[in-house]
C-alpha cells in the first residue's frame, strides 16, 4: 500500500512544483514581496519529490511515508488555491510553459499498447463447459414453463464468460429463441431501468419507444412497464440471462414483474451467482451448474496470449514454461487474476518475469478466496505507472456494474488534471490512450464498441471495484455516501459520490471537495446543488440522478469559479431547467458543459466568455408534456389548474415542470425544435471541439457565420427547420471552413415524420475532408450532389426523409472506400429495388433499412464483401432478399417490427447453405414476418404493372477502390474480464 501512496504523492508533487513556479510565484512575489520564499518552497517540493521517488524504489512501508503523502496533498491544494485566486482576479498573467520541464507523466504510457486487448474468451477451452451448460438447458424442448438454470462459482471464475458464450451460440440459442436479452443485475439494480432494457432487448427499440410514447406526459411507473412487457412476452419463446444475482429478494422481484406466468413456450433463464444457497432457491439442484477453475493448459495459454507471447515461442525454454505454470498456479487458474497479471507481464521482458513471480502472493494456489484474489489485483494496481493510478482509482466513483461512457470519463479526467498533453498529442487523445491502456491491462472491462471496433464504454469487475474502494478510502481519495453509511466528519476527501435511495448528511468539510457525483436521491445537505460551500469544486456530474434537477439548483452556478466540468443531463427523465444563468460567464476554466434535454432554448451572451470551453452540448426536449397545443383538451385542463399548481400547495416537481415548460413554450414561440439559440460571440470559443444542437432559425445570421471561425470544431449538430434559405447558405459557407470537422448532423424536420428541405446543401463546394459521420434528416432532392463523392474518410452515414430516387445517388455512396455503416430511414430512398452490384460498397459491414417502400434487395457476386449484418424494419419485401450467399462475411439478418419478407422459407434455406450459417432473427415470430404468396401474386399483378418502379442499382464503381480493413468482431466486446 505504501507504494501506492508514494506514487500518488509523486504525481501530485509534479503539479505542485509547476504551480509554485508559475502564476502563484508571480502573484506572491509582486504583491507580497516574498519571491525568495516562493523559490525556497519550490526547492523544498523538489527535495520531497526526490525523496519519495527514492523511497518508492526501496519499497519502504511505514507510517511516516503515509503521513508525508497526506501533508503533500494538503500543500498541493493550498498552492493551487493561490494560483486559482490569481486566475480569478486576472492579477498576473502566468508565463508560458517551460518546454524544458521534466517529461509529462503521461509519456510513461503513451506508447504502443503494451498488452493485447484480445478476445480471451475464444482462446481458452470453454468448449466443454459450454457444451455441458447447453445440454442442461435442453433448448430443443419447446413447451412447458420457463426453465431456470443457475451457474455458480466464486468471483473471477468465468461465470459471465460462460453465460455469454452460451448466449451467443447461434446453433443452440439464437436459432431457437425469438427473443433474447442479457441483463446485468448486480447488488443495486434499478427496476424501472431494468424493465426498459428488457423491453428494448426482447421486443426492440421501436417497441420501447411505443411503450414510452403511450406513457408520455405522466410519470412512468414500474407497473406500467411490467404490464407492457409481460403482455408482449406471454406468447413468445424467450431466452434471458440474469448476470450477477445477489439476493433472493432481487430474484423474486424480477420474476414477479418481468416473466409472464402463463407462458408455456419452453423459455429459458440463466442466472449467474456466487451464492449456492441462492441458486437452490431459484431452481432445483439438478439445474445448477458448478463452474470450476481453468485447466493448467488453458490457464497457461490465456496468460501467454495476454502477455503477447505464444506457446511456440517459449515451448523450447523449459525454465520459462515452468515459470509460467507456477504463475498461473499462484493465480489459482482463475481467469480474472490471470488477465490482470498477464497485463503486467506484457509490459516486462521475459527475463524479468521471475523477479515479478517472487512478488506474487501464494494464497490463491492453496486457498482460492476473494481476499486472496484482492491481493493479486492490488499487486496489478501497484505496477501501474503513477499517472494511471489516479485515473484508475477515479473509477471507484461509479457503482458496481455501472456502464461508464469513455467520453464522460476522459472529460472528467481532464477536468481533474489527471491527463497531460504535449505538442504531439492532444489532451483528448492522451486521455483516450489512458483509457485504452487500462482496458489492455484488463483492469477495466470493455462494454460497448462502435461500428469501427472502438471501445465506447467500460465496466469495472466487482472484485476490482472492492480493491479500488479499499485504496480510495485509505487515501481519502473517494468517499461514497450511500444508504446507512457512517459520518465522515473530520476527513478531507477529494471526490464525493452519492449512491442509493437515501443520501444522508455526512457532515464533511466541503471546502476540500474537488468533484461531486450524484447517482441517487438528492443529498440532504444541499437545498441547491451549486452550494457556496463547494468553493473548490471542479466537477459537478448529475447525469444519473434519481430526482428532478430544477432551475434553483443551477441559479448560483457562478459561485463555483473553479468548475471545469458540468453535466446536468438526466438519463432518468428531463431536468426542469429553463435558463442558463448569465453568471456562467464567470467560470473561466470551464472545459465541458453538458445540458442536454433540458427546457433551455437560448444560451446567454456570457457563454462567449468561456474561452477554454472544449465541449458544449445543449439541447432542449422536443415535446411538451403539459402545454402541447395539438392536444387542446389536455392543454386547457392544465391551464385551468395553474393557480393551484403555482401555489405552495402544489406538488413541487410538477410546479417546477410546469414553470420550465411555460418558459420553453413562450420563449421558443411554441417550437418543438431540439436546438437552442446561440449568441453572437460564439466564434470567440476558439478551443471548442463539440457543439450541439444549434437552432439555425432562431440564431442570428452573424452568429451562424461565426460558426466558421471555430477552427478546432470536430462535432457539429444543427437544426434548420424553418430557417431561411439565405441563412442556410451562410451555414454552408461556415461548414466549408471547418476542415477538422469529423461529425456533422443536420436536421430539418420538426418531428420524425415531417421532413423539411436540405436541398440548400448542394451549395457546398468543398465539404470537410476529415468527415467520418454524417446524419441528414430532410429532403435532398432526386440526387445527392457530387461533393458526397469527396467524402473518402466517411464511415457512417444516416439518411432520413431524403426522397432520393436516382441511380447516381447509390453509385456515389457505393464508391466510398471506407463507408462501413449505411442507415436508410423513413423515405430516404423511394426506389422499389436495391441492387448491390459487383465492387460496390467495399467496406460496408452493416445495412439498416427502416420504413422504406423498397420491395426487393438483391446482392450480386462481389458486392459488399465485408457485409456482416442486415436489419430491416417496417418494410414489405414482396420480391424478397436474394444473393445473400454472395456475402462471405454475413452473420445475421434481422427482421424487426413489421419487417416482412415473401417466401421466408427460401431465405432461411439460403442462409442454412451459407458457410457462416448466418442467423435469421424474427422477434415477432415467423408468422408475423412472412408475406403470403397469394397476396404477393395479386399485388404483383396489379400495382407493379400499372406503375413501373424505379430501380436503385449499385453498379461497379469506376477505377480502383481502396478499402480500409477493420478487424473488430461484434458490436459488443466481451472477454474473460467479465468473469
């Protein structure tokens, strides 16, 4: 533990030395005449740092070092406060950075990824356990009530991996069940969010949207979601995995609200748990599978692959093979421990392995307990570079099994000062490299990937989280305020996180707190979340709160002068915030401002003072719960109740909602646009990289023109519904100037099914050359313009309401060398046939078709050679899908709601003959996805003859097409890290 204290202290000292020699030194010397004292303090700090480096190398373990580290942290805080005071009052401008300073700490680890992030689940012999589990499931028995199978074993053994491999088995599971879902339960799960996730996975995104739209305007209750889910599931054969179940109460709760008792279709439920007693209460003993540790050969293979070695490379070295065997035995042959140790060995020469082996505790070899596992993982943590240790411990802020978005985490790291950049690497790229290194070392688990195989989110294994929390408590680094916690009076924690349904008064000195994260109910100590007691706060994160964030919570935000990261986006509802205070302009150090889905319709002029701002996400909710004029009766009823709602007798949350919506209604002139008006001066934000969502109609022409001055902008989202043609052309000229732009979203519609025009986009002559993601919602005319052909870096394109008709459009898109994901949504293409010809779409991996009048999809030989998945929703393919045998990498065809195909049996036969045996998913059952031949014949004989359908063909592009290979496998990456 002392090594951990020392390395964190070293990291803090580096920053303290730099602070002492910059603005604080100038301020103090000029105002107080104590320059000599400042330089003396600098020398003392350097001496302390040198001592700690030497002590860490000698691995001194005593209380003196712990006390030193605590004192150093306090000293660092005081130095920072002096420097911040200078910034606040603009007394002295600090000198530029000294390029001869010591190398930034992040350079320890900004290098080639040292540990391979491979799919370890495919490297080790889980074939036999998987076969045994599937046999226990008896998947071919398709009648009777749902059967429950439990997988039992200690943490880190591989229960989740085994369940995942079984869940993804095409032959036995995917082809046998019409609806499947993977649900992570954990110790503290939210029933409402779990039900939403079940509906989404079992019934589809559109089904969840329909369910929520029926409940729009009222508080969504658990009973409403449960009733909808059980009604839809009662006639389906479903397969569900409940991963990481902890209590019998959780099991009873889930079974009572999610599974219909009348279902006798032979459904299956797999439960993973550490508790054998719990498993016996969930099912009979004959349906319990006891998972055992890996065999020696499998464990050894896993370690070698994780450490970037191969069996062949060292099989002739008897000493090394013996050492590897000893290491995996010390790890108890547990996958989680092996992966953590393999991540360390990947950073070392093979000759150093024996020295490292001697540091490994031997408990797991003889006594495979959780405490022994924690010792192994603590060792893995101790071998992290110093700058990664703080980043890693920071993850203990989030609850068990919480999906942590990479962008959110990296932005918070940057705000806390844990990430450093230099002239070669931007601070965002450095932060992403930190994230990837923690993934590669198997300290965090990848959770979700994008189309390009880039990991977008992660989770932390619960045993690893225990290690984090233990170290964080020892170092006063993170304090979790949860149900039934004791007071922390007298302690100075840097990071506070509120979890649970009850957030008690914890009696803390808040003047030292640097970050506040709320993931539960409202903290009792704060009537307003921008309390002046939080004077040193850098990070305020309210994204996952379980209460209504109101205008009163942010009115005093200007008091928190040191804020660098503000996030009030609510994933569990909509905050009742309708105005961003002008005092926001006082937050001169603000880097990230995320206020999505609020009632804010206009940004204040003071926003232009935030010269360091790098990410500005501000959008308003696109509907009215109380005052929708299209529902006149409901609107009138609410107006008549206003006198009571606005009095103290009214319910506070409803009053906050009504006031916010009234303000939104009148300020935006009843618009339903998701965009906000940005002020003149927006061009002053020279470091801005993300800007969304701008309402072009309500934004002045000069402000629209200024968008072209944001020369670091990488992501831009705008709404143009109702904007004049003149203003749209100004926007075109601004977009042309944004050469770094990677993502562009232009929406001209006021709702999903009312598209406006985007034909003014034809005025663009030279689009941003680095554009990778393009989403357009609106009419583009009969053809897309030629400049689309210049988007050689484009990876994702989504079109909606485009009304495209001609061959030229598909010819241009088919020739794009790096296009991997094509989404054609509502009325984007009005052709009756889509013919993919040889050579077209050389890199496409996924095709989505939603609500199009297309009647036939045909693939010719050589077309879309990398296509893996085709998804079809709300389309009637009267002429079917043909040529799927020409797609060598095809894995799945999914027919979503109202996705129907004629002669479905022929399609299934073609897939069965395919070498990959692609899956044909039909969530609504075969009968609802098949078009009848007699209707097909009658329709063919009438409408097609009367009106010749235009054919949208995808011909072979002229000239050589280069393709960029991406090696990632699926949308989700699961490894043995999820043991």
